[in-house]
């Protein structure tokens, strides 16, 4: 019984450490996004961007980074400055792959809240670290959560 309990504790610690590592990875990604830095190092080759029933598959991590910086440029019209993570929820954790939803608060240049949104990332941990395999943006629910 002690072995089972110890194994359970180790598993829980590994999952939370992994979730913390992923949150740090996404936090760095969001910071680089807000600073309009090169984002290609965050993506696998040919990641999937899911917009409802529409699927966009950039041909490379460079193209994925360029696409995201295009979104960042459009956010300038709203005076977007940065995003912060309100909460995250691991939806799946299978081997080196995690599917995680982040509830984000976005801020304007004058520090006022712009809005709240949700982003679900498919994240793969490989030899070179974490990489985004998929991204699906969505609106936050009225109660402040994400689906």
C-alpha cells in the first residue's frame, strides 16, 4: 500500500511540475508575442491553428511565427500591450504531449484591461524543449472561465 501511495504522489508531482513548466513556456511565448519578437522557436514544423471549423496549417515554424506576429500587428488597433495568464487547465497529458487551456487577460498600453480570452495549446516536449503543435483561440465564458 505504501508503494502505491508513493507512486501516486510521484505521479502527481510530475504532472504538476510539467504543468508549471508548460505555464512558464507559454508565459515566455506570450511575452515574446507582446514584444513582437521572433516566435518561430515556439512552434513545431506545420503546427495547426484551429478557428472553429477552419484549420490553418502553416508550412513551417517560421510561417507560424509570422502568422502570429500578423495577429499581434492587428491587435495594435486595440492598443494591445500584453497578456497575463489568469489560470490554466490541463485537458490531456499523454506521454510527452499536453493539451492545456489558458484563460488570459489582455491589457492595453495604458494598463486598462482590454478583454479576457482563452487559448488552448497542444504542446509537445521534445529533445529541444517544448513546442506548440496546435493553437485554438476561443472566447472566455461569461462566468470568467474557459470551455
